[in-house]
C-alpha cells in the first residue's frame, strides 16, 4: 500500500486517470462566529453532492461508475487517515485488472479523481464528509449503463477471476445537462429514498443487471423544526438520499445547483452579527452531526413587520436540514466544535439600481449591530442560471492559467 504525503496535492497514480488534484481554497476574514476558510468549486460543471458517513459506516462493495468521473474531496475535523482500493475494470484499458491501494489524509486542499470504469471502495470513512463534483458522460448504446443508476457494485471479497469489466460512456455531457440532472435529483429526493445497488449476475446462462435494495436500513425522519419565516429565517429539510444506517447524500437545494464549503471554527460567545444586503444564504451543516449549535438573528429589513425583533434557536446538527437566511437578517453561529458547512446562494436585485447601499454579489457581507439602521433589501430574485454564470466567472478568475478566450468559452458553454 502506498501512502500519499500530506503535503502532496498533485499526484498521478498507476491506474491511468486516477489522480489527486489541488483544490481552490481561501482564507476568510471576519468577526468571531464567521467562517475562517472557503473551499471553492473545481473547474467543470460546478455541481456538487455531499455524502456524510456516520460512526460505524463501512462499504461492503466496490462500486464502478459507467458514465461518471468522480472528483472527491474528503473533509473531517482533525486528522483522519483513509484507505482506498481501486481496480481498473475498463474493457480495453492498458491497466485492466490492476489493483492499487493507497493511504492518505482527509483534507480540503485536494480532490481525488476516479475515472469511470475504475472500481473503488474506502475504509475509515467514519465522521468524514465527501464532496463529489461529478463529470457525466452518455452513450448511444451501452448495455453496462443505466441512465437512472450507473453504479455497478460487486462484493469486496469477490475472487479476482470474477471481477467485472465494463464499457464506459464516451460522450461528455454539456454543463446544462449537469444542471438538468441535478434538478431532477432535487425533485426526486424531496421524498427521501435509499440508493439501490446494481449488480451484474448470470441468470439462465445470460449476464444481466439487477438492482438490490438495502432493506436492512431503518428509515429515519428529520425532526420537526420551528417556523421562523416571519423573521426571515427558514429551517427545513434538504433533498437527500439514505446511503447507510445514518449516512446521507445531500443534493443541491437551489436552481443554480452550485455551492461552496465554508469552515466554521468553535465560538461559544459570539456577539457580532453579519447580514447580506442582496443574498439569501442557505447553510447545511455537514459535519459535527449530533452536536449543538445556536443561531442568533435580528431582523433588520426596513419595512418588515418584525423589524429589530431578535431570536435565538438551538438545534442538534443534522446534514438533512438546511437553514435559509434572507437578505437584511443579521445572524451569528455559536458552537463548541468545528463544522464544514455547505453554502448556497440566491441573489436578489432591485429595479432602481444602481444603489450605493447594495454591493456587488460576493461582496455584500456587512457586520451589523442591534442598533444598525434598517436595510432596504431588493426583492427581485435572479434566475438560477445567472447565479451559475456568476460562479463560473469566479472559478475562471481564480485560475489565471486560463486564457481570456478559454474563460469566455467556459462561461458561455
């Protein structure tokens, strides 16, 4: 087994296409109770899913994606060593049948690229959150591919002679197709479901695929949350799937389908509050499940029926729950532990812009006090496509190696 050094963020492994690549990370500044670091999206479709792994989580199978390249970032509190095993199951590959085993530390500084057709499984994922930024591929005809579930599973103890081989899809989907697929997932998972495992078996002498349900998992419902909408705070359930007894895949909440990961350091006595002048922030606490966190907020929206009214809500962290905070609502988080937090944005504009009191998207964070004047917030919500293009421009600007022509092509594709 090969151990990847902690300071190595760029590395190609012996299976072609299996590699580590560096992530785009930033240090943030702000008052206590604000976020300290930001993990941005990688170049590409920008659509991310997040998978949490509870205590006792184990993978029983290898999994192969036929029409999807995975790009996985592993995040946790403290130091965590992960063990990965990979088998090249691609028909016609120069390394077909090769198995590679690695050990590496979970860190937001890099992501692991797993090309379609490469089987993979992991150990020691308890309390680890993975972000996947998949790149999707289609095919005109491929018996190994199922458009509803392209993951092929096989037992970890299967003998080498019985390892499956697959034909991978070759038609790379455009970015708009990624958005369409993600929005379908949002709709389908408003009622949470379990992910099915697809296995290749031989029945009557003929190979075919069957889907098996992990029926041993007990269903678990999201606990009831208070109704705080009148104060500009909405606490509700995210679209998600069950991937273990207490493990979840959380899909995007907004129609832009883009998100960042922000890291919150412990702060139990935060007094400062911040507000956004034109952005509704939607937060999902991915790590620290079961720990307590308090959100304190004050409605500073001019003309609101609850203007200057304050509130506080203490809850147990659950990655299936999202917290939406409207523009003009000042807030802070108090927690005794660190958290990785998914941050999604909905942007609003006004019909009388430009206005000096409305800053540009991404620059509209304001430190507030209980005596701050009211904020006249915009009410026209931008389409998700606009937010998506803003995010694409930000990612392109963060990679100066791109030429101007490349940036335009990426943003407008």
